């Protein structure tokens, strides 16, 4: 929030004529250069996010399908078998997509 207040102050000073266009631009650039770039994120964090996304993409459909089938009154073992089959199909598809098959 401190950066936002600094930029608001600069904008106010620029609008009332205290800062010229060049001074305003230079001051704003200096403030924004203090902000860490979002692209310099830790590679381990990025890898973990990709892993969690892939895991969610693999696990959610079979879980939802298994629960829906179970809610319809189909026996639990059949629901579980269907969910595991769908999970296996998704994992195999992800593997083939990753390896370019």
C-alpha cells in the first residue's frame, strides 16, 4: 500500500503543477523499479504450481464422477472402479501429451 500512496502523491503533485512531466515520469519509474518483477518467481514454486495443477486436473474428474455415480445409487465398488479407470485414462493422456505421442 505504501507504493500506491507514493504514486498517488506523485500524481497529485503532477496534476497541480508541482512536478513537470519529465520529473513525474522519472519519479514514477524509480518507484516502480522498487517493485520485484513477477517473472523472477522461484522456479521451485513454479514447478510446484504446475504439479498441483496437473494433479487437480487428474484427480478432480474421477472424484466428481465417482461421487455422482455413487449418489445415483450405484454400489461403492463400482463407483470406485469407474473413478480409478477415468483417472488412469487421464494420466495416460497426460503422459502421451507430454511425450508428444
